[in-house]
């Protein structure tokens, strides 16, 4: 399958945040969302819509009745109120639109395939869409796996690049952690029997499409809490403006209804109200950009709260591959002989371990690389069956592999594993290294000591997390001594050695009992309980179906380090919400100074003293405030979609920063904005 | 449910007896024991007859007495059973008019020219309507009138006022002031 | 200028003494409500047991929030019924030397609601309406009980915030009894005697008639004043024995009593912040709140004092010399102590007055009004001030806390939908009551007919009345004739809604917070113990609280100030 066909690349193709293709449908959607039944879901903007409607009615009535005094102002007010609603709708539609476009791409991936259903031992060709849970299908080399399922028989290499973007084929076999297969992926060699585990429409691919599309998007807990606050503020301001009329009547300064509506719309938190759902959608979208699928918005929010990260040592903290650091020869073998054989066996081995052996041999014994072709050697690649690799040349059979695999190999040749080598293997393993045994024919030459290598930059990353108040815990099967050494080297806060699924689960529960929120990654079936228990469980897409079901996020790239990014995205989502809320509320101060003097200046010219912006006329002041209120929504759409700038800092530093920008900025910006709009309105003779 | 309601009712009765009967009676008893004069109203007697309370202002209209603050307590002012202020607001025409009228009156009885400054406390109604005090400035302003009416040298009256100035309590609290009733009692003594 | 220096010195002295007294009192109260030993135990423990036995309170079993709220409600409403009945029956009850007859039903309802809710709004004139028995057995009792109720609620909320994974928030009877026995009664007893020593009367004699120097007759109202005065201030009740309240020389005879009365108003609310810090296990949590209160208070005081000191230019133009704003003020208190008292009594939901607020300069009157509209959270009523402020703390944590990128949490507990719902209600209900009530009054003849001062000031009178009622303050722009069926009923309802419309959500918050687990704080936690938080809290109180009322205030005191400066009158 061509590399470009995988989902992540296709998603990348649809990723431009403001490409023209998205704008047009978003504009259309903005109008469609004017439907009160849709608008009702957003109470703040619903109030604005009602206000716009009332203003329109009042204006029309005035026009019909021939009242000409305020018509020009009222028409403009009505227009801008509608625009306010449309801007908010547009923001939401735009955020949704990106998801929709991505879902389209995914749909194209889901090709109609034929399944070889096994019925009473006979193969029956049926369309994949007719498969049901529990059906058993045969998939042979070259076939596309027709649905999500579990391998029940056989072993095969599978190209999963369609879902993961990873071009290297993976082994899928019955039993164990490598039994899950995803619909849409292709079997490259051998054959497998698969029991289908998902009905059509419920497959992983389908769920992805649903998620991306936001079809079943529910408000997250924090979003609901914020909405309640916004509704509360809206009600308070509604009452404040509604009761202003009797006060104004008492004062002999009746305020026209459209102007009161304008005041109301300016005061209620339309900025955050209009952008709230866009922020939420954009948060999930940002995860998707990093090829992480969140099963719910709730999970994204929880990610922001996480303060304990459980990180698997291998692949997250250390390079998944280990490096050769020593040659430990068997009795009667020199170190150089061992190095020579190991180098030969690794020359064609392109894995990092293999490369590291060649490098070590060169460094230690100046053994230069030799060309296998000129040596007339043939490379024996690693296979799932033999679990060894090596080289055959001129009658020599050199193999390297795990101790038990090599033992089987030499035994076949009539040799045996010497006790000393067995001890070395045990010692290396105990120290946290990986012993790789090298043999030539029936003779065991010794052990290559492969050691964990900490990923570059990871220590700094952990320091960063610490500053953010997040504790890192390394999970490893190593013994405590080794684990402690690696933990210290990597700079994690804590470690869990000799981890088993049970101890992992217990660790999570212990942290949660102390009030912490825990995030972890996992891929094996035995990770499933822990993934389910964790507040954020990031399952690797290469993992088992059980793991993916248990977690609340799936990483398509199978990169456990991404957990850190997930946390950052969660934080950014919450920060964006908070910042825009603060901004929205702080805006009100300036709007008061614009509208209140304008409202009553006829009756009480003395109130002109409050017109500190020196806005030209009452009409221009009111209009300027309403226009600013509308424009600020559209101006903040990119911020809502992109999220506020995120820096890995402690809470206090972040707070100070955001307070200055969004709190203070929220106070000051409208004073400037309204004044400018007012000047423009006067220049254009609109008020 | 009934039991809970009963508990509530009993609690209310117990608390009423404790805080509504025992507590005030205890305070009354202790007050009468330790501070009988104050507890009874800090009454001032002349010739065995109570003439008022040292704390409560009373109405003085005649030229021979120092006048207290305007009072709106009761119908004629200084009704110590009907304490009250005027409650006139700062932009009340009535307030402005009343103050203007009082200013004119003060200026007339004290022989001051039109527009002469008059301390605010002499032309504004007190909060309680029973304010026993006036400012030293307000007292000094009245000295010539009182002296003339009583046929006393101004100096003598002035020094009487001086002696009757109550300074700030503990040297810092409140405002310097003159208790009008006490001053007038002293004045009566002086004239006798 | 010397006068200003003395004024500032007096204000500074007041604040210094306040902190000096509040800290030890706060610590003491923390011991009382945590059930730790105190020096008064030998006397009070047996008394406490006796009360429980007499009342039939079986044990100190803890209550969940619903039970706590239900007990509190029933107890309070039963108390209200008792106050109503005593007023209606005072003609046949003892201690009635002036032979006052039954209080009319609407006024009796208003007064009952008023004293039960710690508002102590007085649509009556004490010395010409209430018998000594009514003053003692009905009004003084509710002075204690409403104050104790407020303290109980804040103690319950504190427990709710401090506890983890708990179902209960305390026992109402215990909290009530302990706050009366250990806090309110001893302080009142002591304070009452100090007041008497300065001249506050305390007797059960009939009114005394004297012949004045000029030969007139003056009737001196008498009564058990000091005992009620003490709890009136300590319990932030504010209902005066006399109509003129703390301006009356028999209630507040000297500058010293004035200072002590102001301290009495603030000492428990300020002390409770210390209590709170102790009970939640981090004294800084309390001091940041105290600091925010102080900050808002000093700002408010600055405006009131500045405005009163500047005075009324219209009167100055007539030739009035010295401080012009002396209408409705007493000479012994002057501008500084009247401004300070007005700010104190409305910051706390006390409502006692030593000057007539209706006669304050417009800005001087705006601040008291605003402080009540903010929900009486600047010190506030005993208990109610702190629980009101904690609602704002929750709002602040929610709005600002989101900005650090975590679900907002307070004391390690997440602020979620339920808490937001309740906190929003607690802010919304009183605000709505004030706005709707004043709107109704401004729109109806029944409302506007009671206005004394026409023009914008009349609107201020209405706004003030409902702010005072819903905020459970009780002070008034007393020119408004509030003893009408309309105001008696409307304000009575406003007081009830303003009181329980906050208490119930607050107890619900206590219940839901108690059940939560707490996350230990870390560098990623939004800190609620910093000076920054103090500023943020004050800002949220001002912005969320004040913005609601700005349009109304603009048509009332704001425009009046501008008109006054322009020399206009109505």
C-alpha cells in the first residue's frame, strides 16, 4: 500500500486551519445554525438572537409606523446583532468543519472489501459490510482484513500503515498481545483466521469517523460548569437591563428598547459564549493533528488535570532499542573472537541493536565493516519463529539471539549452553541489560551486553513537567536496582520496578486515592485494567483490541512519549476557556462607560462626565459598543481554534502571564476598540 | 418528624429564656450594681429635680441660653421619646431651603451680617435629633448674644465655653465639642 | 489639615485594634468549633449539657447537609413565628410600661422576617412601638439566634471544605449552641457592661419626664438598651433599640463607645476568617480572604470619607462653614467617625447607623448601597459575610483558575457543575431580588409614594431599601416611608429570599465539597494563598458584583453626585 494512503497523512492533507474549502461551508452553516432549535443549545447566543429578532421587529414597526427618529440607528443595531450571532455560529461551524473534512478523508479509507467467511470449514465470499460480531474469516496474503477482530489461528505480517502511518509491517498472531487486527489493514504474508469483534458501524474506523465529526459531541463537565456560570451572568444582566426600564421611567428618561437590547448584548458574556463550543471542538482537533484520537472531550479535559504520568520505560524513557556496550566471551573464547562473530552476524542487521554491535566492535577492536556480498555470505533475518538472526558464510553459521533461542539452536547442532554463559546471561539481565547470546555452529561464543539508552532531551522534558506540577513515574519490569539507576539517569520522580499488571493497577489506585489524576500508556491486553483505571489511558494503536477499548485515547503513531503532549493539549484547552472568559467579563467595564452615558445623557447631561472615551454621539457610542462586541468574536476565532499560547511553566507564572494578556487586556482593549470604531462611524457618517 | 419539631420548639424556648430573659436581666442587675447612674440615663439634677440627661440634648430657644443643634425629633424637636433625623438628601430643595432659613435665623439672633459664615452644626439637623453637643465654633459664635442677654462680660462667657469644651476622648477619638445642657447649667450658675 | 490627620489616625487605630482583637478571637473560635478545650469549658460545658437536656437534643450525631439545612430552616421559621406572635400579643404580655398595643400584622411580619434573617430592618420606631418584653424576648433573642445561625452555616461550610470524602458537615444544634454560649453571650455580657459604664442605659423603668431648663417638658425613653446594643453590634444585627439607632446618645454616647461599637461589628466577621484558615488547616487561606476584605473596605472607606469630607457645595455657597455635610450627623462623631461607621456597618451586614445615611452625600451613600449589593461580603454579617465571600472565592477560583490549565480546584477540591450551580444561585438570587424589588417599587405608585427626597435620590432610597433587605443589612435611607403594606411585605420577602437564597446553596456546596477527595497541592495548582489571589478576589467581587448594579446606580447616586456638583436640587 502506498505510503500516502495512510490516515495520518490524509489528515495532514486536510489540516490547513483556514483553508478556503472550509470557509464556505462554515459560512453556510453559520446561517443554518440560526434555527432557534439549534441556537437553544447555547443560551448566551440564544438571548442575543432573541434580542436581534426583537430589534428587527421594533425597527420594522417604526418604519411601518413612519417613525423616523431612531430608524437609522435601529437598523444598524439589528444588523450588528444578527452579525454577532452569525459570527458565533461561524466560529462553531468552522471548528466543526475541520472535523467533517477529516471524517470525509477517513471514510475514503474504508473501502468495500470482500470477506472470506468460514462456515462449517468452507469458505464463503461475502461483502465485509455483512459481517457480524463472532463471524470467523480467513485472511490470506494480499487480502485486506475486512473488519476489527482477533486472530484465533495462524501468524502473519500485516501492513497497518493505513491506520497508523507506520510503514514497517507488524506481526499478528493468535493469543497474547499481538492478536488484534484492524479493519482496513492488509495481510502481507502467511494467513490468519480472524474472529470479528465489531459489527459494521462500530468498528474502530467508524468510531474514529464519529469522533472526528463530532456527531456525538457532548458537553464536558467543565464546559457545563462554565456554561452555568455564563447562564447565571446572562440572567443577572438580563434582570439588570430589564429593571433599568422602570428606573429610567422613574427618572423621566425612558430608554428605547433596541438600545436596552444593545446594552444587554454588550454585557452578557457573548465573547466566551460564542466561542465556547469552538474551543472544545478545537481541543479535540488539536489532539487529532498529533494523531491521537480522544474517545471523549471529557478525556481531553482530564488530561489537563493529570498530575501523575506513568510512563513505560521502554519506548518512552529509553529508546525502544538497546545498545551494545560490552562483549562477554564464553570460556575459551577471546573477546575479539566474540566481537568478530557478533559483527559478522550484525552486518546486515539494520536494527539499531545490530548497528550498535557493529559500532562497538569497530570502537573496541578496530574491526572495520565488511561487505557481505564480497564475503559470499547470506543474511539470516530475524523471524517470529526462530527469534534469531545471523549470517551463513563459507560453512559458518553464526547466530545471535535470546539465550533460550540460541540454546535451542546449539542443541540442535549437538552443543550446549555453558554454565558460565548462563550465569553471565542472568547477571546482565539482573543489571537491567539485555543479554544477546552469540553462537557459531554448536559453539556458544559469548554474550553481547545490550543496555538501555535514555532518549535525548527526555530529562529536560521531565524537569519541565515537574515545573508544571506533574510527577513522572517510570514503569518497568526491571529489578529495583536497575530501575533506580535508569530512573536517576532519566530524571523521573519515581519508579515502579518489577511491574506487573497488578502492581501497576494498584499504583494507579493508590495515587487516585490520594487525589491525584493519573495518565498512562499501554498496549497489551494485560494493560487493559490499568488503562481503564487511569484517568487518561492512552492506548497504542498497535496494541490489542482490549487495550484500545480500555483506554480513552488512542495514539495512531504508537508513540508513548506523546502522553506528555496530550497533557499539554488538555491544559491548553482549559487555559483557552479561562482566558477568554476572563477577557469577556473584563470587557464589560468599557462597554458600560460607552453605553450608560449615552442612554441617559438626554435627561441628565451631567452623566456625560462618564463618557470618558469622549465618544461622539449617544448613537455612535451605542453602535460602537455593539460593533466591537461582534467583531471581537470573529477576531478571537483563530485564538479559540489554536488555543492560547502554551508554555510549560508553573501555575503562578502561567496565571500572571494570562492575567496580564487576557485580564488587563480585556479591560483595556475595548476602550481602544470602541473609540476607534466610534471615530470610524463618525467618519463614515453612520452615526 | 414530630419529635424533631418538638426538639426545635424546646430549643427555641430554652434559647429565648437564656438570651431574652436571663441575659438582659443579668446585664440589668450588674449595671444597676456597678453603674447605676449611667444605667439610669446619666440624669442631671438641679435642686433635687432631674432637669434632663447629660447625654440627651434639649431645646433652647431663648437668647440667654446657648442653642443646640436644630432637631427634628418629634413635633417640636428634642423629643427624647421620638428620636429622628430629617433624612433630607443632599440634593433636596427642602434641605437647601431649611438650611437657608436657619442660617438667616442664626445670623439675625446673633447679629451677624448676611453671608457671614455659620458652622454647619448650627444649621443642620442632627442624626438623632437629640445631639447634646455643638462644635466649639458654634458655641463661640453665640457668646456675644448670650453675654448681652445675660448682662455678662463676653470674656467671662467665652472662658466658660472654653472650660466646657470636651476634647477628643483619650486625646484622639471623636471631635472636640461642647455639651449644651451642661454649658447652660454652668451659665445659670454663673448668672445666679 | 490637622483634622484630616486626626481622622486618618482614628481610622488607622480602628483597623489596628480590629486586627489585634480578631486574630486571638479567631483562634479561640477555631477551638470552639473544632471541639477543642477552651478556658470557658468548666463553666459552659455543664450549661451546654443542660441546654441539650432541656431541649431534648439527644446526641451530637452529625448531620448531612440536607438535614442540617432542614433543621436550620425549621428552627428559624419557628423563631420568626414566635417574634410575630409576641409582637401581636405584646399588649397583654408583661414588661410593657408604656402600654404599647399590638403591632399591626404587616409590620409584625416585616419585623419578624427582619430580625430572624439578621437584617434588623426597622420599619418601626423602637421607642414608640415595642414593649420591653418584645425588645428582649423577641428581638434580642433573634439577635442572638440569627447571628448564631450565620456562624453555624459558615462553620458547616468550613467543615465541608476541610473534610475529605465525608457525608456530614456537623450538627446544627451543637454549632448554634456553641456559638451562643462560647462566643456571643460572653462577649455580649462583657461589652454590654462596658457600654453601660460609658452611659448606655440599662433599666426596665417607665419613660421619664423631666422639666427642662427652659421650663419645657422632655420625656426620656428608657429601657434595657445596653444588653440589646451589645448583641446588636456583635451579631451584626443592627436593629436599634431606638429609632435613631447608634446615633442616639443612649445607644452610643461617646466617641469611645463609637469605636468599640464599630470594632464589635467587625471583630467576629474578621475573626472568622482566621477561624476558617485554622479549620481548613492553612491559616493563609483565611488571611488572604481577610486581606481582600480589608482591601475592599479601605477602598470603600476612602470614597465615603472623601465624599463626606468634600461635603455639599450647595450649602457651602450659602455660607455654611466647616464640614458642610453635617445634616444627619452627630457632633461627637463628626465626619470621620460617621463615614467610618457608615462604611463599617454596610460592609458588615450590620445596619446600625450613627448618622442618617439618607443625608449622606451621593457618593457617600453609593458606597454603603454598593457594599450591600455586592452581597455583604466585605467582612459581612457574622458568618454570612465569610460564607458569601467563599462563594466569590469559588467563582474566582473557577474563572481565574481555568487560566492555569487545570479544572479549577479550591483547597484541592475540584469545582464542578454542582458547585458552580450553587455558587451562581447564591450570587444570582440576592441580585435578582434587589433588581426586581426596586424595579417593581420604581414602577408602582405604592413604591414611589413612600419616597421622601425627589429626583435621583428617591431612586436611591428605593434601591437602598431593597439592597438592604436582600443583603440582610437593615440600615436605610430612612426618608423612605417603609411602614406601608407594600414595603413591609416586599422587603420582608426580600429579606427572607436574600437570607435563605444564599444559605441553602451554601450548605449544598458544603455538602458536595465534603464528599470530594482533595488533590494535594503542587506547582501546577492555582494558589489561593497569594497576594495575587487577594487582588483577584477583590476584583471579581467588584466586577461580578458591581457590574450588575452599575446601570441602576448611574441613575441614582452617580447622577445625583454630578447634579449636586452642578448645583442642582429637587
